C-alpha cells in the first residue's frame, strides 16, 4: 500500500467531477463487448511495448463497473465523485489488497476511440503500460447514442 500512497503524492490531486448530460441520454446500458474490446486493446498496447498481458480480474471488473454505473446514474465524469469518494476509498471498501492500483476513465463513442485517447495521454498510457500492473478490470456503460463511459482499473 505504501507504493500506491507514494504514487498518489507524485500525481496532482484528482480534478473535481465534471457534470454530464446529453440531449439523447438514455438509461445506462452495460456494454460487455466494448469492455472486452478495450481490454484486448490494452493488452495489444502492452504487447507492442514487449510487456506481459494483464490478466482479467473479476473483482477489479466489478469495481470498474460499479464506478461506471455510479458516474452514469449520478451524471458526472471523474475519478472522484461529488461526495469526494475516489479509487482508494473504493478499493478499501471492497477490501481489495494491493501494492499498486490505478484507474483510467474515458467518455468516448467506442472502445477504439477510448484506447486511442487514453494512449495519447501520458498519464493514462503510463497506467496501461505500467510494469507494476498485472491485472485489469474493464467496464463500459452506454449513456447516450455514441457516448460510452469506460473505466479501466489496474492492480498488481
């Protein structure tokens, strides 16, 4: 846990959540295929860097899905919700043991666009390509036509 705390002190504080709504918004729909596509893209990104693939982890996937649904239902986008609850709070609540934990979120039309956007962001690409990451959980929740919330949770 010291590693995660140390890493968080090096990163800027998470930005406050961004309110979201769309004219054609619909009830949140879990999109398993988009989650699988993004997980494959993450491992392809790692393979191109000669890194081992990340193993899918059901507990991380459940945490990622809970967060994506929480963002969709509460109409915000961010690593921290309006009440100030963030990733470390969620992993502690889930009693998930880790030495390394990180998260990427994206709001994009599909998994390909999400992966491109995340890989073009140095901070997000660093999570995807981290040598400390061993496991991943990915979720995708559609909130409007061509608007999907993606969450990638990583751990050792």
